[in-house]
C-alpha cells in the first residue's frame, strides 16, 4: 500500500494530465474538476506520509527487488514530506481558484493539463532518491511552467517565456554537467550512496567545481540574484496563477529544496559553500528589495519581493545552525502561503480594475472587502508584522545569524525587513485605502476564487499558531533535522533498508 | 584527457552562442550545442578503451565492458532536449508572429 502511494504521488497527476487532455475537449468542466480532485487527493496522500514519517522518520520504496544503490528508489523523509504537503496544498488551492479564473480563456483543458504536469514534476522531485531522476522531474515541471507563461497569448508573455526558457535551460545544462561529474567520480546516481562515497573519498577539488555548477543551476531555478532576470518578466503577463504556483511551489521545490538536498545531504555543507551562499543570500535580499522600490506594476512588485524573500531562506540555509534551518523551513511555509495569496489576489484585482498598474488602482477595500483584507494580510505577513507568522520566521533567521556570529548578515537582514515594510506601504497604501474611482463596487469575486483566497488568508492569519512549541516540534523541527543531519542522510537511508 | 577538454570546449561554445548571439534561432541552436556536449560528456564517462558492449551472457567473463548506465541516461536526455527545443521553437514562431522580428534587441517590451 505504501509503495503504491509513493508511486502515485507523481503517477496520479501525470495520468490526470493525459486524462484531461483526452476528455477536456468534449467536457468543458472536466479539466477543473479532475485537477482539483487530483490535487486534493495528493494533499491527503502527503498528509498520510507526514503522519507516517513522524514515527518511521524515513520511508523508502525500492524498485521491485533491486536494493539501493541499484535501481531507482523513492525516499521520503520529513523534509521532503513537509515540502510535499505544502506544495500539494498550494496546488490544490490554485487549481480551485483556476476553475473560475480561466473561464474567459479558450482551451481550458490545456491549462489544467499543464498544471497537473507541473504537480507531477514537483512531487517527483520531492519523492525521488536518485539524482538523475530528480533532474528529469525538474525538467518536467520547468517545461510545463514555460508553456503556462504563454497561456494568455500576450506578445509580452512570449518574450518572457523565451527568456525564462533559455535561462532555465542553461541552468539545467549546468546542473546536468554537475551530475555528470559526480557520476564520473562516484559511479553511482543514488543520492544516499553518492553521499557515502563522497564522504569516504574526502573532499576533493571536483566537489568544489560541482558545487559551483550546482549553485549556478539551482540558484537560477530559485531566482537568486545574479540569476533572477527571468522572474519579474515571467510574472507580468502570464495567468495570475502561474506566479502563485511559481512563487509558492516551483521556486521552493526546484530551487531551494533541490539546492539544500544536494548541498546538505549529498555533498555535505562546507565552509566555502556556506560563505558563497551567504554572499548570494545577502545580495538577493538587498537587490530584490531595492528593485522592488520603484515598481508600479503590482505583479512585478510582488515578484521582486519574492526574490528578496528567497534571500532570507538561502541565508538561513547558509548559516546552517539548527535554529537557522528551522527559520528557513518556517519561512518557506510562510512565504509560500502569503505570496500565493498575494498573487491570486492580484489576479482578482486585475480582473476587477482591468489593469495591474498600481497608479491606476485605488480603493480596493471600498470595492471588495475580501480582496482588500486578503491583500492586507498577505502583505503584512511578508513585511513581518508581529502577530503574523512572517514575523516569527524572519526573527528566527536574524537571531540565528547573530547567534552564529554573522553580525553583518543579521544586521542586513533586519534592515531589509524594514525596507520591505517601506516599499509595501508606499506601493499598497493608496491602492488599498484610497477612494474607489467611481465609488461603486466592482464585479463580484467568483465563488471558487473567493473560497481559495479565503482559505489562504486563514492559513496566513493562523500561521503564527505554528510557532507554539508542540506544533513546531511536530512539523518544522523534523524537516530542519533532516538538513542538519547532513550526510547522515546516507546512514538513515541504508539503515532503513536493513 | 584531451577529449574531455574538447567536450567542455563545445559546452563553452554553446554557452557563448546563447550569451552573445542576437538572433532567437541562433540562441536555440546554442542551447542545442550545450545539450549535445553534456550528452557527449555523459557517454564519455562510461567509455572504456577497447571495451565491449555490456551484454551479460552465461559463458562470458565480465571484463572491460563499457558502462551502460550513461547510455540509458543519454537516451532520456535526448528526449528532454527534444521537448525543450520544441517548446523554444514554438515560442520563437509566436514571437515572430507578434513582433515581426527574430532580433532579441528589438523584442524588449518588458523592462523595469
């Protein structure tokens, strides 16, 4: 049963993608219904895994009688299960939202098919124990994302999709070259086995070279700053659900999860890598927030803010103490939920005002209480206003920096968080609290979209509850412990096989 | 050794093509070159000098076989490369329809 469930996390969405493509032309509603049901099922499955991993720590599924390192094994530990639950929750909410959102477009089945392919790629990356298999799933998710950017058929969306596809493919080539070097060195692709071989062989110049390739490759997928140029463009003219999926799921899974899995559990974190990641994190935080300051387009503003928040997550990973890792994992959750909410809301606001230009939008609160309050909640959580969860995760990361003696990084993180508040206030205050242009309320938010936004708002509002000691230890500490175990991952995997 | 360096030179050539060329189609070709150089590198890692094909039979001793795993990997990579190229070319066709040019310096409506 467990084997079946572990395979189903990527087989189910793949099957649904093809099913939607088959049925979608005939039955108009099939796409949305199948996608929502499938992602709800996936969320249930990942919750089931989450409960199992609390007692068993690590779940392994091998291919028939091939015992790892032979064959492609599936491995789910607490970190991947945590990410899986989060990713599938966001996918579920986005697919419910999409049911009403894509109504004006033609060929809705293509959209839902792409959404399911994306979910398949993301779940595959999270559940696989094989480095090359991780790459294959990463490409599935990425290609689905390029296609989704062009779904609105705006001229700008094709331009953005081309930029995104080229940069992301170059990144994939770097990752692949890194995998080829690692395979040539260790003669294995199983991540646990590779970790054991690398640990036995000591640290060589090759691992340093491969680290550079992986930082470039996964950094591009995570939109860390020297490699971020695709992100704001891809977010501007795509369907509003793409930035919600990308910011909530793809950046976190394809970028942050893969990066931390490879660096912590396979290659082992070293001082040099940690220094480079700290530099990238600081650059990402500062440059992201500086570039967000002058933005007038709502989605570009949120896009640059996403880049800046990714900097916090990478900073926590780079510092690498258990407290910092806890902060990172918590910030992954907070940022996913709050930023998906902001982007879904941006889609609703754009539909209501007919534009995404913040200079032309005013009085969101007057026109719709739901849109206004969800935008306010999301922005408050991103800025880090105390009772909301965003404050706690940022505070943990900053404290961890100071505790680890990285005063400069901690100070910059604190300064950037004030700066974040400044640009959100500057951009959103007139839009939220100004006078509505004609004094009347805009078009009503459709029921599925409203329900999706309300659910995410509730998650943002009550996210701070997760900081209560008992809850934190159940959810986040386990995920952070997987990372702080480092290459103990290898022993965990091979220990569970015995 | 020199063959690996040539392979990486091919990778660098593809990267140069992606970074420097202004024509959309030439950029796609550059990506193809990068893809192929990585595929070639994978095959080379499995190569053994005068090795034989990795087919195991009862009467044969396992001596000096080439590594079959990179060959299987390259088959997957070729398919992924095909998917990426198709996506890029499809986007390029639509870009030409909307903008009337393949010059990326003229395809610049998104800024800021």
